[in-house]
């Protein structure tokens, strides 16, 4: 099954329009940076120092107060959107989950590009995989889709903390980090979130799972194989075990949401059977993920 | 143990695919899961596969193989050693007596018997044969020897108990006489414990028996008889016999009705096991049915009611044709129900009167009247007899026939007869008293016009008979006979009896109170009715003649639903078709076990996935 159908681009355009209409005034491509630049928005005054551009001296002040002051203006900068896409083996336990992750990543990237933001896609597992570099402009969407289509999960486990550290070393500046993952990290996904949050990035997590992961229909004698580690566990699964599993899984989902909220990390959970358009709109509406 | 279909053992080869499938089954499925985090938590405290779970697979295989073994054995149709593969001829003897109607079985004893017989038939193999004999008053073959089970079942469905006794010994002897190619048949007698107690000792060890019902209390009317007083038939004397077949004293209440009109309620106090006779009287002149009925219902309904027929006892006109015999006329007039008129022979010759009974004293009309008649000391021959010479001082040489109704209670010893006629009766005449071979009293028992001839001169001085008590008794018996008031018509019969009717069988129609036709047998003297299957008053009709006959159970052996203490319980062990499992052939048992094993296996499987 193709990851991106023939009308995928039309759906992306629709999402971009909807995002623009619904979140007008709140979601803007233009962002005021903390540095001062040459825009038209006045920010502050400061005393003249040798070497400053004479064109920024406020001559009216000099004439009235006999003081050399420079007018400072806010510099407008592009938002850098980093999409961290989990490409570990657990994401490929079913095609649906990984494909859903790819579609969500593509959608968010397109919306960001439409708002003149810069977007990078960084797949990861136990390490960072070859990335789609920071790119600006809708015209690059085809190459981004082509990149995503070629992307395949690797047969390794997830190590978010390690990947987060590598990411922070590589990124040119702070930005919006969107994490798309199933959060099955034996090392603890919370540690990875802590690393990202510590360095001042705005983080949003899209937690993607399969419906069958919550309510598996496994019964009898089984060799359970961990998709990421390849570890095998021989068990006899009964209805009682399934009840226990469902209880633990519900606790796990609750833990994921609680951990994110406590860290002021946006959190959205969805199963792969939710259409990606619905999921993206949900992300935009509830989390302001690309705002 | 032997196998009737050993070729079926080839089905054991199915074990190979079962083992193959088992090997495939025990290979665990490999299931890739996104993470083992949760499964590790679930199984961290318990061993993921305990010893029991590992052994369960082997136990499951053993159960499946055992299941297959049972089914293969069932297909092979094993039989016990005592029941060889040779065909067996079963003879089912089913007691159809009244006690089998007792409602302490399922729901009646006869139903239990039918069910028991049905189980045997259902358990027959294809090569087995069976005969069904109903044990009633006479043994009856209800189904001839056949392998056709539907026919046997149909015959069993028609088996019903009758209100009669049963001759079980005759039925069993008939069953044992049905020897065929297979040798001695296997006989199963299905009766109740009371019936089994009547079996002859030489039969008890030869057959299998099954006792239906249980020990049950019963109170019964075991007898009802009514008769008119001899001197006044308008007054009825009755006796009622009631039996208490319980372990406690009871006061049995019996309602007595005459033509459905209550005339007495008898309370009969009875000790445990006691039978008592209760006497009663009533007046009747129109005839009808007198009926006794127990007010309290019990397990056997047939003996709770009894009936008796009363004759139409109106006053009878008796014409004495005589020149004058004071003693004879006085005897006739002493009967209150007789309206006696005396005429002379000349008057009779001029105009014969209409009369119920004619008494000719020293006179024989020509022709003989077609009416009940008594001829005393005839003076000439007729179509019935030839008159001979007179004899003096005849001596009664032959003792009177005690069974003759005319001579009942008549004692002729020391009677002196001075004069008598030599009579030669025709072949229809029945000499009752003879003197050296010469008949002194002759009876022509014609149904419509009976005739009695007394060859003795009864006039005073010619005989001392008029002074004897035998004279009025003899005359009463003769008048009763001529009036048609026989004992049979005054009382009742047992359902097991046959009653002769002096009516032509060809035109005779007999129905019971429910208008059901009763079969009639033709005899030389007319017809016989009975035994009848239900307690009832039957009506026999032939042309204008109608007669009613009451049939009652009246049998304490049938009414006693408590078996004698010496009665042994059912003996079915010597029947090859099984004892307690008589109707269950081995293959049924094996299939049942297989189903049980299937349930165990299913339970194991359920435990493995549900727990």
C-alpha cells in the first residue's frame, strides 16, 4: 500500500487552508525573535557605541535631549520545526502505525512550510537516522514526500534520550520539536523529554499506537517476540492474563499523558486507525503544535 | 467380551492424523509484539508456563487417543462373553392383570412394565428376535417372533392392563415352550411383586423377572352378591366383602346405590389386613343395578366399585290346573310373590288362561302349552315323554344331584312314595331323581318354556312327601326355575369368568357401560361372554331379549398391592441383555464415556485459555 495516495497533496492543501482559517491570528509563520534586527517594529533604545550604524541614531532625541541613542527594532525570524519521527522496529509492528506516522509528519511539515517556517524531519531509533534537512517553502514538499516514502524503520530499539542529545548537538537553533512515536522506550521516554525540555525547545508529543496493542487477542501457547529487541518470551496466555494486560496498558497510557503534562509537553494520543487529517486537526486545535 | 464388528478396529488408524495434528498444535505460535514491557510485568511473578501447563498437552493427547479408542470400540460393537454373537430370542411376558393398573408406577405399573420392555427392545441387536406375550386370564401372543423393532414397539404401545387376574405360570410356560433355532429363549417376566409371588417354584429359577411398582396400600371391594329371599323375592339380601390391604386399621365407607339412588352407606371397620363381610337388605321389584362404591380413592380404581344385577321380580301369575290338591295348592300359595289361581282341567280345556307358570296336577293338556310348566303325576304321554305303567313304592335309588338348582337343600331321605308313573323322557329331558333307573323328576331346561315333570303322586295318602319339609323347598326351587329367577341373573361375576348365555351367538350384541363392544364366543348351548377387560355392567341383546350381567374384579390377590414377605425382588441377572444396564449395549456405554472424555478435554482447553 502506498504511503501517500494520489490525492494526498490535495488533502495537505486543504489542511493548510483550514489551519490558516481556524487559527488566524494565533498561528503565524512570522515569529518575533529575541534578537534585534531591521524590521519596522520598534523595540527599544540603547546608547550609541562606536561602530554602530549611524542610520539607526534617533536624531529627534539628539536634537531635543542632546543624547546619542540608537533605535532598536525587533528582528523577525523563521520558526524552525523539528519533527522527530520514531523509526524503530516497534513502529513497524504493523504497517498502519508507521504509515500513519509518516502521513502526520508530512502533513505537519507541509503546514509549516505553507507558513514560511523551516522544517526538518529527523527519524530516530537508538540513534539518529539520515535526516531531511531544514527546508523552507512549499515547493520542497515533493522532495520531502519522496524522502518519507523511502524511509523504513530500522531493526533496533528506541533510545529517545540518546537521540535527543544527538539532536541537540546538530540543530542550528531552538525551535518547535514535534515527537511522533509510540513511546515504547525501555530506557524511559521521560528522560528523552527532559533532555529536550532542558534546552528550551517547545515540545509536542504525538503518541501513536495500534488499537490491537491495547486489546490484543492472543490466547494459548505463544512465543512472544519483542519487535525491537528480538527477545522471545514463551508464555501461555489466558483470559486472566489478557485482563491484566489491558489494565497495565491503560496505566501506561495514563502515565504517558501525565508525564507529558507535568513537563509542559503537549500530548496527543491517537491510534493508527484515526484518519491522519482528523489527527492533524486535533493536533492543531488542542495542542497548537505548529503555532 | 467379543467384538461383533472387528473390522471396525481399522478406524484406529485415525490415531495417526490425531498425533500429527497434535504435534502441529503443540508448536507454539510465534507472535511479534511491539514491546514485551507489559508481558514481562504480567509474568514476572508467575512462571510463564508451569509444569501443569506443559503436561496438559500430553494429557490432552492421551484424552484424545482414549476418546478415539472408545469410539473405535463402540463401532466394533463389543458384547460380553455371556452374550455371544449368536442371535438371541427374547420372550417378554407382560403381566396384564388388574394389579398392574395400580398407579404407583410410572405412572401406572403397566406403564413401567411397558417402558422396561421398550428398553429391552431398543437394546436388541439387529440379529436378535423377540416375542411379546401378554399374561391375562389366558396367555396371548401380542407380537410374534420378529426382529422388526418398530413392530415390537407398536405391540408394546398397545399393551394395557385389564381388570382381570392373570395366569402368569401359563404365560411363562408358553414362553419357555417357544424354542427356536437358537435354543432356549431368554424369558423376561415383567409383573409386580404380588404377581411374581404366584410363580411356581420350578419356574422362578429359569427366567429373568422384573417387579414393577412398590408396596402400596389399598382398600378394595372384593365381593358383592345379592339375592332375593326365597320366600319373598321382593326383599333382597346382600353381602358386601371389603378388604383392608394396608398396615393400619381403617373405617371403609361404602356407598350402596340401587339404580343410582343411594339407599345405604356402610361403614366397615377393618383391622390391618382384614377382610370383612357386611350384610344389607333392601326392597326391589323392578330390577336394576345395585352398586357398591368406596368413597375414598386409592391406587387401584378397579376394585373401588362393584355391581350386581337385580332381576325384574314382579308378581307372577300361577295357574294350578287341578281337580283339587290341598297340599299342592297351599304350597303354591305360600309364596308371597305368586298369585295363584286354581282351575279345573275342563275349564283349562275350554279356555287356557294367560299365565306366567302353569302347574298341571294329574292332567296333561293336548298340545303342551308353550309356557313354563310343572306336571305332577302325569296321566298320559306327550311330545316330551312317554308314559309307562304305574309303579308302587318306588325307592329313590340315586342320590340327588347336589349341583342341580331344583334339588338344592332338598333332603329326600326316608321319604315314602306309594305311587308313581314310569316315565321315559326324550333326549332333552334331564332326570334328576331316579328309582332303579326310572326317572321320578325330569327337567327340560328350555330357555323360553322350561318344563318340570314330577312323576310322584303327591296327594295325601299316596305319599308322605307333602308332610316333609323337602316338599315346599322342592316346589320353591321348581317355581324359581320356571319363573326364570336363576342365581346367575341375581348376582355378579368376576371379570375373569366366562358367563354362558342361552341366547344365539349369531344375533347377540354385547356392550359395556361405555357402549364398547364385548366379544362373544359361540357355544353349543348359546354364547359365552368373558373374560371382560374392564369392571362394568354389560348388556346382552338378541332380538327382543335383553339381559344385563355385572362383572367385578372381586379378587383379593389383585387388590393386595403389598407383596408377600417372601417375594424376591427383580432377578434380571441371568438375562444376557444385561441386568441393571439391560437396555444399554456396550457401544452406548462407550459412546457415553467418549462424550464424557470430550467434556474433560473441552474443560482442559477452556482452562488453558480462560483460566
